[in-house]
């Protein structure tokens, strides 16, 4: 997985998120995939999302993504 290399929006005064997809594999294990990043828009009410990858659907055809607070140690925590 790629670490975020751009300057954190948190350092610029707004909140930044990591966009994750959680999916259960055929063995019942939950797999987490980093899809991109999200951050508060300039108006402070919208969350903008930039995807580097597209999420896969689960066995029911649903596609779920989750925003977690930005963490520079993301790889160590979520892998």
C-alpha cells in the first residue's frame, strides 16, 4: 500500500481522512484496502473524496467505504 506523500490538510487547518474499503473474503477474513483520501471542503460542511482505486462489491453486490481520521502511521495500524 502507498503512504500519503502530499502535505496533510490537517497541517493547513482542515480535517483529513483516509478512505478505506472493508470486504470479507471467501475465508471469512476482513480485508481492508486504502482507496484514497477525504478532507473537509472549503465551506466546512462537505467532505471531498479523492479515490486512487475503486472499491469492490461484496457478495451481496454492495460497496462500502469508510472514512477514518488521517494517521501518518496508517500502514502499521490498518494492515
